[in-house]
């Protein structure tokens, strides 16, 4: 154990990977939980891939000289906020189905724009765009950690202050509005803060890992646990555990830690479904059969008829 701690302290990139894993687990425990409650798990993928389109636009404006000051990260954030606003507008009525359609349309638009602009971007710069898709925990820079840490801190503060309102809006949008709550404001605040956190997490570790880590642990925890606090804690533990296992596995065999973490996170949902199904089977076995009461009722009716005779 001491050797492991010493190795971590002597390896800066490993320290950044572990810190990044903790921050992404915190994002999953907050944004991932609320989005799954809202029925918007697909929004994570939509926002993460919208970042590709925004980054492509930023690189195009930089390389063409139209706006050399326009950073690709800024483009990714703008596209993410745009997806959140479109999704929020479509879901003001409270219907998650309309929001899923809006996310799908935004997803297609962003990816199409990314592919279109890549023809006008130098090949060397296209690697930056694909970095938003793949990513790697072991390649995090200090700048990635700082930006991800700041947005995670903001997300945690907002979630602590407006956590109850986010839950009400996620579970019953129309009911919240009927009780006089400014549901639209909380609705947009939740989506925009989640979009910003997802984008910077995507910049750090890639869209694939972000989608797996933010959605699968939250979905798995929601299947087994009823308390919101328990779900949040469970999501953090599952997300962090899968990421740490991914990092450790990458030192044993030649494999991407993000890929291992994504696979384990997805498997957590399968395990949760299996446990839930077994619980339901056990509950069904413990429920008394309906035949004995019917038999007893038939006997009583027979006795009653015999008494009448």
C-alpha cells in the first residue's frame, strides 16, 4: 500500500487522472442523477457530441482568420448551451418525449456541422476535434483539471442550493408549476449547468466515457434505491470505482482506462437490472396464492346454502 501511494505521489499524470476521476464522478452524481430523473439521459450524449461541432467551428474561425480569438472550447460551450436551451424550450410543457426529439435534432445538426467543417480545417487540427470524442484520463493536463474543477464546484454549489427544486422539476414539471414554483427557471438552470459540466468533462475524457459515466451509474442506482441522497452517493461511488479500476487496469495490460471505465459503468446497469428482477421474483413468490381464499369462500357459500336448505 505504501509503495502504491509513493508511486502515485511521484507520478504527476496519475495524480491528474485520479483528481479528474473524482471530479467526473461528482458531475455524474449531480447532473447524471437529475437528467435520469428527468428522463433526459440522451441529453448527455447530445451535449457531448455537440461539443464536437462547437470545437470544429472554433478551429475553423481560428484557422481561417475570421475570428482568431475564438477558442474551440468556447465554441464547444456555446453549442452545449444551445442544445440545453433548445431542449429546455421543447420540454417546457413537461413532456420528456419532446425533449428527446429536440436533443436528437441538435445532435444530428452538431455532428453534421463538425463533419462539414473538418474539410476546411488542417488535418493536424482535426485531432483536437476527435479528442472530444475519445479522450483519455491519463492525458489530462493541469489546465483540464483547473477548468473541470471550477465548473464542478459551481455545479455542486448550484445542486446543493437548488437540489429540491431540481428534483421537483424532474419528477413533475406540471405539478411544480401548478404549486406556484418558477419551474421554467429551475428547468433551464438545471439543463444549462449540466450542459456546461458535460462539455468540460467531454473536453477532458471524451464523449464516450462521459456518456457512460453520467448515465449508467445513475440509471443503475435509480433501479435499486428509492432515496435521492442514496442514489447520489451510489452514483458517485460507482462512477469513481469504475474509473479507478480503469486506471489500475491500464497499468496491468495495454488498454485505455476510459474504455475499461465505460464498459464497467455499462455493466453496472445490467447488474442492477438483474438484481431488481430477482427481487421482483422473490416478492412474487412470497405473495400468497389467490386460490386458498377462493376455496374458503366456496366452502362458506356451500355451508350457507346448506343452512338455507
